[in-house]
C-alpha cells in the first residue's frame, strides 16, 4: 500500500509545483499516464482501502490522483458505497476543493464523478445539487460554457425543487458551446478561457445534442416559472424558440417553448412582444399555426375583452391542459386586469378607486370586481410588487382614496445612482468584449465559417455594391444546425 500511496503522491513532487507551464504540463501528463498502470496494478488494494488511501491525499493538492482513485472505485463498485460515509464525504471534498488546473487533465473521470452524484441517490438532492453547482462554477467561474452535465443537473433541480442551491448556475445563461477543435498546447495555462479547456478533448464534457441544449433552457424556464420570475423565464424560453434550426424543422421542444413564451409575455408585458431574433418564415408559420389558441389570447388583451378571454380559456381548456399550460393560462387571466390598470396611466395622472373598478374587469370572472375594497387591495398589491408605478393617496375628510400615477420625472436618477449605472454598464461592456474576442477565435477555427467567409470575399469582389444578397442573413442559412456546436454561441435574441 505504501508504494501505491507514494505513486499517487508523485505529483506535485516534494520540491513543489513546477515553475513554468511547460514543466508543469509535461510533469502532469507523465503522472496521469502513469496512473492507469498504477491503479490497474493496485486495484484490489484501492478498492478495499479507498478511504484510507484518499485520507493520505489532499483533494486540492493531489487532484489528478484523488479524482482517478474515486473514479476507479465508482466504475467498479458503485452499488456498495452507501454505508461508506467517509468515502462519500471524500467525493464531495473532491468536487468542491479540486485544483482548477490539474482537473483539466483528468476531465473524463471528473465528469463521471459529477454525473454519478447527480444520477445516484447516495446524497440528499440538496447536497448533490450544491456540490455539482460548486464544481461547475470552479471549472468555469463565468458560467458561460454549456456542458453535457448541465442538462443532467437541471433535470435534478427541477424534479427535486433544490432551486436555491442551483441558482448560481441557472442564472448564468450559457453563451458558448464546447469547441471540439480546441486542443491547447498547455492545458495548465491559467490565462486560458474556460471555452478552451472545457471540451470533449479534455473530457470535461461529452458530445452535445440539440435536444440537450433545448432541454436545459426549457428546464431553466420551468424553474423560473415555478418561482414566478417572469423575466428570466422569458429569456430562457426565447433561447429555445430562437435556437438555430434549418428552414423546415422545428422541434417539439421549441414549439412547447413558444406556447409558454406567449403566456409569459402576456404576464410580463401585457402583450406579445414579437418573436426574438430573425426566425425564418417557415419557423414563424410553424409557431403561429400550431400556437393559434395561444396567440389569440393577445387579441383579447389588445381589445380589453375580459369576458372574451375567459370564454376562450373555456373553449380551449383541454388543449391548454394537454400542453400542461393550464396553470400559466390562469396566471394570464389574473394579469389581465393588472395590465388594464397599468394602462390607465396613459390616460390619467390621478384616478379614484371607484373609477378603476368601473374601467377594469377581471378575466377570472369576466366582470368588474364587486367592491372598491377589492380594487384597493389589488392596487396596493401591484404597487408593493412594483408592477404599478404609482402611490395611493388618501385626501381625508371621508374622501375616497385615489391612485396617483408617478411620472417618469419622479423616478429620475440621482447623480450617485447614475454613476452606479454607468459603472455597471462599463463592466458589462468588458464582459461583452471578452465574449466577442472568444467568439471570434471560435469562428476562426470553424472550417464552415472560414469557407463561407472566403466565398463572401469572392462575392464582394464580383458584387462590390452588395446587390446580390445580404451577408448577415446568408451565414445563418448556410451553416448547418450541428455546426453551431463548434464553439459558436446561440443567438441571444
């Protein structure tokens, strides 16, 4: 056993980590190569004494060996681990303490550990979600790179409701897909962007499929809908319905996302705000044809027809229920009167509560609220929820309360608030600039894109005034859906 432990502790050497990236890389590659033989030679000892062996290693110092030992045990005896509490704790230590450079050299094993924790009920869901969320953020602090683990992660979160533990991941929409052409010479380079080392080549992600990407954003949307967080839900749904596709194929997930997108748009904005991005005519037609019962809801909002909206829900209740959207449709009906009240601000600066009752209707009942007290309660709740920018005034002397709509000028920023917004915008620009540079690098490695740009150069030479066709539209039409996995992010809408 001493020989086994000594071999596992060979990196880093007693003299400390190698001083240069080249020495670090060469030394760690040699160590990882030796681990296969070492583990094979001492397999029986490792399986019998895994806890003791790991207790002689440090998860943050001997990461490559620590990960390899755990993976060897999980691959051999995954069903016998439940009584081994020390070993289970060591798995969690591995996920939250690993060295962020070493792990790039044992990516396949590390990913297997993450997915074991997510797929097997050896921990409480909260512990599993929290540990893997920590691991994903340590791999990629920006949260910008989508991996095959993300879909597994989101499914566990949605099915168990462990949202708080998952929030650091879910609230960072992925911008990049792993680039299978990326093979950095020195994986240990601390200046590498996450998209350069989170690849199939390193094993930190497996192959991605279109459905896995769509399912992840759909799961995110459903989780945000559960929390009634309509803005991030709408963003996640837009990523689904605006996902790159060919001219004729629209997946069932995209169609279901469109239905929910219509409903969330009505709740959040009181209207359908227009399809995001630049969908093809065929895609738009597919959405609007299959989603006609949903799109029609917008007409009742525009016409302020509460009874018509209620009747439409009754007529199409079976459709909404089959699509598992009946609860969201009910939320739309509840929001109808709120948006009527908000829009009264376009006509009035002040309005009495009794007038609001006369001028608005509940789509839940198809008629006005019964009493001014009910209206007052609704308006107060809207102000507290920041749905309505106004304040209630009570004149006194027995006079009824009224609503005063706040003018835009009353919400003017102070100098300090303006300075904070400028600073935040500058920080956002820095992030966008980094994303732009990394995207350009990914495009430069995408052979389809390079070929396309060469064709465009020849076209411009023949057609300098650009009369033949538009550059921006044509690239999206020519690049195949699966090619968008080659390090190019999805449209953000």
